[in-house]
């Protein structure tokens, strides 16, 4: 198996000039959904209240779940979450999670070799998409002359991965150095996504698929994915919809955050500021927090 990529490694997804830090889902059944993320995903509860739970790994919050009696189940076509992507440090840990999922009857929706990474896909009990993945080392990535990274969607041999899981070990949850590696969104227009993530937030366009763009900083393969596969031309999501209420992008410096805020101001996109965090609603009605 390949060597683990430590959370403090300079090439890790979270050690880039900007990265996705946290996601917030609005759910209808908070206790059941939180229990599922604890048992099946191995997240630990860091904070708990009657209306919400914050879960994470290694003491770092990765996912907040809240509930509201007025929440309306979002349609599959609405802008919002395509999947939250939990990044594990190694293929060994991915194999351990797969064995745990198999032994607990978790229904998978797909598995792919993306050249830069290996990924397993599933949904939570409320239909929110999840990716569990590991990155290959940067020395195995290939970049095109235009700076974009070579990615593909090839079959992943799940049986081989399962067979590599250490036998006889008790699974105690995802490792402390797991992270929210990226988030993939459903949007209504790709040129609009290019303009927002590249031109306003300052992320680099790293790859294109038919109907999708992928953005990142630090030459990572992607911190943000945006597609129109289900949501092309859809109106903005309503704040009362279940699913992705908001997500957080953290910049490595206050200067980078300020550059993004200046671009938002120039386009007259309303923001509110609380300490080092700037909050706004993106072009598709999804909450976004920017911090440094």
C-alpha cells in the first residue's frame, strides 16, 4: 500500500491557500442522522444541542447537522449538495472503512479511480451524497500544459480494496487526521460557477467534465466541484430546504480573504462579517462562509 499523506503534509488538501473546512446540513431527523454519521462514518460528536450536532475527527469540526420543524425535503433537481467528500490519509484506511461499511450493510452508490484519487460513494439516510476517498501522492498526478490536472472516472476494484483491509482489527472510526477534502455542488449554470469560484473567490480551474467544473488552490485536484447534471437551469434553493445549508472555505491568510471580499463587494453581493468570518448567499441560494 502507498504511504499515508499526513494532515500536516505540505501537499495535503487542507494545507493549500484555500480549502473547504466544514459543511452544514439541514436534516429532518437529527437523532437518527447523527447516529448514522457516528456509526457508519465514524465521526465523533463534538457539540450537541436540541437543534443541532457538530461532528468531526481529531477534535476538528467537519460536519454540522441541524433540524427545523419547517424544513422541506429538497428535490433532486435543486441546487445544493452533490456530495461531501471525507478524505482519509491512506489506501489502508480506505480499505478499513470499506470493510466496516460492508460488514454493516452500507449501500454504496459507486466507486471510482480518478487517477489522482480513489473514491467510494454513498448517501446518508436523508439522501445527502457522500464521498469517502484517499489521494494518491502528488508524484503520481499528471498536469496538462494548461495547468489543469488529469482526472478520469475509471472502475475501482472494490473486492481488491476490501481484501487489503487488515483482518481481525476492530474499527474505531475514521482516523483523527481525516478531513473534509472537498465539496461537490449542484449548481444551475457552469459559466456562472466559473465566474464565481474562479473570478470572485480566486480559485483555479483545475479540470472540466461535460457539465462540470472543478476548482482548487495550490494545484490540488479540486476543493470545489460544481455540476449541472441534475440541476441545469434550476432556480435558487430555498433556505427551508433540507440538504446543504452552508459550507466554509478557509483561506490561509487574511489578505486572500480580503481579496475575495473586495470582489464580492464589487459585484454588490451582500455579506455580513463576524470576527474573521464573512457570510453570504452564493448565486444558487447556498450559504457560504469565508474565513481566515
